[in-house]
């Protein structure tokens, strides 16, 4: 059973007090932020009158947003420590309402900038030098002029955002706090409580009966809530379609991509490129089946390592040191900052009762990032550590090199830095491992990264596209229709070799990212960019490292496509995706050679 949080040593917990020292201080900060939001209306109706008014408003918006974000992040990080804690449920709710009020209070800014028009904004930029840092921000607003509505409509949509977050919040509570997966037997015959954190490690068991029983027990919990989960997801998709239509987009995916100025073709080209290379994934399924010595392969056979008798356990301290060694090509400065973070309060390492599942990096501009882990002493957890520290270092470099207005990075590049770290870790392990069996294990692990990121996330992206297209046509999203879409996609992606167990039809019902629409495709595009960056770093050395650090430092100061291109990777072409798929195909061939 998972420990209570009070039973875990503080040295394994993040230091949220670095953000705010206490709940009492949180309340004071909340009150100040609320007052600042209420006073923000003084700028309304003034922005087109003078450059000074525009500057003072933008400056104030940064100040109030920074303070409100601290309040919001503190409450939600505390809640993630134990999602059943009613105190922090309440603080999280209050903070959520505060952010809605902030959005509503600032909703006039974009409208008034648009009303001022491009020529007047150019005049203001020339009149007041202090406005220059907002140039990209202002031009991006003007780019979206066809989709920004009247002040009244913008305020209405801002207020509706709280309701729009309902499906995601309901799913999170059901999935993290209320879902009970029961107990299962591990491969030693011990009864263990099945949790999100234990699921994958148990699915990696060498004992096939354990894998099958865990698989069925885990999905049984979701199947028992199938109608509720279908209704929640249906509401979420309808919410996406509603907001897209209000903002005069033809589709929800168009609205999502246009926010970061990503051409719609990038999404469709990704799906097309992957579908054109599914033969290599089908071949991998066959290789996995042969390596495991199975007469037939099921979905619960996907996670277990196909190299037997390899010790995949690793303690956290060893994992930390290995990750830091693998990052040596990034230079002393990068490694020193990463070590400082891992040893001084950035990390929350181990699972506890009620803790949010999975892993993430999050924070605010005015404090170092925080990383949530559920470390279970597996090699996979070491890669997760490298991944999340990639996110954290991206945030660290951005916030130390950009003003608040550009102090975050877009979703399109969010998974690049994290995956670069993983790729560097993999190359380090392959280079420094003498044992042939371990090398085989690592090659399989590498193939699994491709399967899980480039192929699987693209399949998720196609699922999202199909479900939203159905909603946009007025077609109902029921458990039956969702199951059929998901089953058909699994058959297409994994081929005829694999047995599609009934339970896998319900996998859509457990994916949290589906409540953040059209996000997952960026794992696949980001993975492709990361493979390109990691190869440049290892092959070209310091010059490539400096270009890559330039990417880390850029935040959102330019469009994502441009930032990547300046650093040496052009994602406006299909080349990075196609090259990554070639790497996967070569890994499959290499492993097949071992079998032959």
C-alpha cells in the first residue's frame, strides 16, 4: 500500500514553501491579488488614447498575473500532494475562481488593442521605447484579430471558462481520488493494492498471468464507470466545439493550433507520415511476439521487457547521478543547475496516498519549477526523472532570460527539452553499457519510447480529431461509438498480429490529456525535434549546445516554429518526423537481427 504523506521523509518532498511560506501567507496573497484584479478596470477604455496608458496597463497586467499565478500554483501543488485533502480542494477552487476573474478583468485588453489598430500601435511603439518589449505580444494579438470578439463577448467567454473546466475537474476527481482498482497479486504472490503508480510496473512483470490479471483489474474500474466517463468526455468535446465556434473557427483543432500560429498541415502531415510508416510498428509487434516466445500477443504483453533476466531496478540516488552524467554534453552550467534543482527542493519523489498520478513539471515565473514524480525504483522512472527535469530546465532558462510576458513556452515546444534529456540519457547508457543483454534491453526500451511517443501519441491525436469531427457534425459520442473509434485505431496502428482484448477498447476513458484538447500530437512532433537536437548536440558539440540553449532561453518571445528553426531544427517541414521514423525502423531491424 502507498504510504501516507506524513510517513515520507521531508527530504523526498518538494519545498512548496519556496513559493509561499504558509497557507496564511497564501490567503494574504490571494486578498492582494483579488484587490488588484478589482482595481484593474481603471485601464478599461484608455488603451487607444496614449502609448503611456497602454504601457501602464500591460505592466500592471504582468504584475497582477504573476501574483495570481503564485496563488493558483501553490493551491494546486498542495492539492496534488493529496487530491482527497478537502482544505486544498477548497483553496484550489478559490484560486480557480480567482484566475477566471483575472481573465475576465483583463479581457478588454486584446479588444482595445485591436480597436486601436495596427498603425496606431506602431506609432505607440515609436513614441514609448519601454513598449518595445511587447512588440511580439502586440503583433500576435493583431494576427488573431478575426477571432477576438467584442469586449462583452470576451468577458462572457472568460466567465464561461469556469464552467468549461468542469469536465476536466470531474474526470480528475474520479480518476485520482474516487477510483478504486482493488488488489492484485504480484509475481511473488503478494497481495498489492493496484494504483496508477503501480500499474505500469506490474504490467512489466515477467509473469504473463500477473500482466493479464492486472490489465483486467485496472480496466474493470473504468468499465464500471463507462457511461459516466463517456458522458464526461462528450461534455468536454462539446465544450471545445462551442468555444471554437464562438471564436469563428471552422473546427476545434484549427482554434487549438492557431493559438501558437501552427499551420493545420502540421497536424495532418504528422498523422499521414506515421500512417505511411506503420509497417515498421507492425514489424515491431511481430518481433516482440517472437522475442517473448508467444503463440499470440495481447495488449497486456506490450509493456514487459522482451529481454529476460535483466535487473531493471534502480534506487533514486543512482538514477539521479546517472541522469546528471548523461547531461554532461550540455556543459557544466546546465549540469550544475540541474543538480541544484534535484537536490534542493524542486522534486517530490515518491508516491503517497491520494497523490496525483504520473509526473509533471510546473511552477511560476517568480520561483523555481517544481517536479512531481511517483518514483518506483525502475529504469522507466529514471527516464521520467530525466524527462521532467528537461521541462524544469526549460522553465528555469526561460524565466531567467525573458521578461514575464514571454516567461513561458508554448505547448508546441513543451515536450522538446524533456525528450532531449531522455535521448541523451539513452545514448549515454548505450555507450557505457558493456553487457550485451542490457544493450538489447535498452534498444527495446528505445523502441518503446518511439512506440509510446511517436506512434501512440499520434494515434491519440487521430482519436481526438475523429471525436471532435463527430461532435462538429452533430453525431453523438457514446461509449459504443468511442469504443469503436478506439478499437479501429488500435487495429490500424498495431496490425493484425495482436489480439485486441475487449478492455483496450476503453483505454480512451483513462487518458487525462484528452481533457486538454489537441495537446498530445505535440509529444510526437516534439519527440521528432528532440531526436534532431540530441543528435546535433552529440555530433557537433559546443556550437549545437549554444544553439539549443538559445532555444531554452527564448520562452515565447517568438513563434515556436521560428524559435526551433533558429536553433537548427525546421519543424515546418516533415523531415524531422520522417527521420525519426527511420531511426525507429533501424532499431527494429537491429533487434530482429539479434533474434535471427
